[in-house]
């Protein structure tokens, strides 16, 4: 019986379970009703040796609303991405790194408020989902503009346009409707940084697919 259970357990299942447990630990502060601090990204803390914050900060959320919003969007977009599992898993840290780096470079408030959440990665995945619909692997789909390709173009334009508008205006879209629910001050540059990661991932996936088709 143990052998049959082991066969059913895939490495990705263990990875997803580990991430879920880490997310639970990183958001324990929500049960206590206090502000997050231990696992957030703070530049000063990271420079003093708390490197774990580089890995944990995307899992931390400032409120239950923040967690639910980011979590649902991320799950739906992850499932919608037409890519191999390893490619989608690789896209997560790519979008996370570009989101964090762009925020550090452009946001003056990150040094005082810290940085957390999955929204930057989710915006990157929204662009990636659109990219993969826009440039499908099926050659028959590439020859014409199907409804799916138009939808992919829309996803790319919406994610990029929304992120650019937020950087320009200095606040997230529909900020008034989120007021009082997010539990903190949004880092608007995080979304555009995530989109850069989604674009980079899409280019890498297309390059890998082209190489495979031509040489393997």
C-alpha cells in the first residue's frame, strides 16, 4: 500500500504542499491581528544577513483580503498558463526577482514600508498567460488570429497598460475600492516589475520551443 501511495505522490505535489505550509507560517500574524514583520523584505535586514526574507516575502500578506486577492489570482493564472510545469515553476522566481529589483530601484518607500505579496508575480503571470496564448506552439493556430490569440493580446496589453498607469499615477488601479482592505501601502512598481519578468519568461519559453523544434 505504501508503494502505491508513493507512486501517486509526484515531486510537484510535494513542492506545492511545501509552499502552502510556508505560506501558512508566513501569515500567522493574520491570526494574531498584528502587522507582518518577520518575513517581509526589508533591505537593511537582508543586508545584515536575514537572507531568508528574499524567499519568504512573496508569501507574506498584510491582510486576509490581500492574501485572498493575491492567492486566487495567482492560482487561476498559474493554471491558465499553457506551459510545462517546470516552465511555470521557473516563471515564479523570475517574476518575483524582477518585481523585487524594479521595486528596489524605483520605489522610494520600500525602505520604510518593506515589501511583500504575490501581486507582482501575478501581474507577470497575467502577461505570460497572454503571451502563450498569443504565440501558441500549434502552427495551425499561428497562421490566423483566433479568438484565443486576441484574448492573449488583450491580457498582455491590460497587464502592461495597468502597470504603466499605476507607476505614472503613483497608486494602484481602483485604489479607492481597496482602501482599508489591503492592510498597507502598495508598492506600485512591483506590478510593472512582474510584467518584465513575464515578458522575459515568455521569450525564454519561445526560444526553448524554437530550439527544440529545429534541433531535436
